C-alpha cells in the first residue's frame, strides 16, 4: 500500500500543497484526483513522482519515497505527464523499447520490442508503432505516453489527465484499460481527471482538492454530493444515477 502523511509539495519556498494525510491506498485500486482548475492536482502528482520538492512521508510497502533519489524512485513509480516533449524524432516503438531498457534494473530486458508491440496492440494503437512521435496528433501522443508509463509495469502509476485530448471512444477505452491493468497487476493508480462522471465510473476513491487543500476523500458515492459541488466548484448541481446505475453530475447553474 501507499501511505501518505504530513505530505506537502512546493516550488522553491512557495508551498502549494500544505501538509495533509490520506488513508492508505491499497494495491489494485484506482484513486482519482479531482477539483477545479488550479486546485493543485498536477502539483501533488509531480510531488509524488519526485519531480517537485516534497516533505513529509509517502511510504510504499514500508519504503520511504520522500528524499529517495529520482533514479531509485523510478524503481517503483511511473509518471505520465499531460503532454510528451516536442520535437522527438524517435518512432513509437523505439520510445517504448527505450523506456523498458532505461528501467532501473540490473537484469536485461528480453524481447523489449515484442513487449512494446504487445502493449500497443492491447491499447489499440499498434498501427502507430513505426510512426515518429513528432508526427502524431495530440491524442495519439497521449496514448503513447500512457503506453510508456504502462510498459514498465510499475508498482505505482501516476497519470495526469490521460484522457484530455482523446475522443469519447478512446476516453472509455483508456480508462477501462487502466482499471483492468491496475487490478490485474496489483498497481496503485492515481489519476488526475476533470470529468466527474468518468472519475466516479472508473475510480474506487475520489480525492478532492481546492486551493491546495484536501476537501474530501472517499468513495464516489460518499464524495459527490450537491453540497460539495456547491462548495468546491461553485455549482448548483444534482447527483443522480442513470438507467445503468452510473453516477451522473447534472449541473443546473453557476453560483455567484
């Protein structure tokens, strides 16, 4: 499990996420970070990934991650940013082989290309294998970024808005795959999402941030209430279930 206590994140001397604690995140679980723009969701994710200065404690199966050098933290964590770097001329399959071979392990990676291709097929983008990264659309790059994060089969998977550039079909496919692999491989997945219905559908747990502060933490049924939507989002809204039992957030008006 991942246990977080007195955890804070900042840029230089500026504290963006004041110290807070969460109930342990177990293996095989998906936790969605939700909240309005500027809430601190991406900052929190980058702090957990070791890309921003963090203090306090984040213990993974008893191993303290805070203060651990980035190359050693990469043993445990895979992080997918909102967008991949520009101007990368490598092919998609080359980036996956590179991700596998750059994994911090003393053991060689057999058939790295075959492993990468198998994952691309599972995601549904095997046709992109020989395309250069700098020739892909934003949505295609986002799918490749997900593949790069998944190919190493990490213990903790951190995804920053993995569906923001995707059409509805691929949004559903990506989140179903994330859910499936999280369960199958016993991952601890933390994902930033803006779509509350999507978060409620695919996550076991919602963590709500606003202004860098923890506002709520619990199951979608516990967290998504009209009161929280009014308090955090400034929105008058109803929370109902559709004919298939899925939670829907139905906005009525913006509150002044």
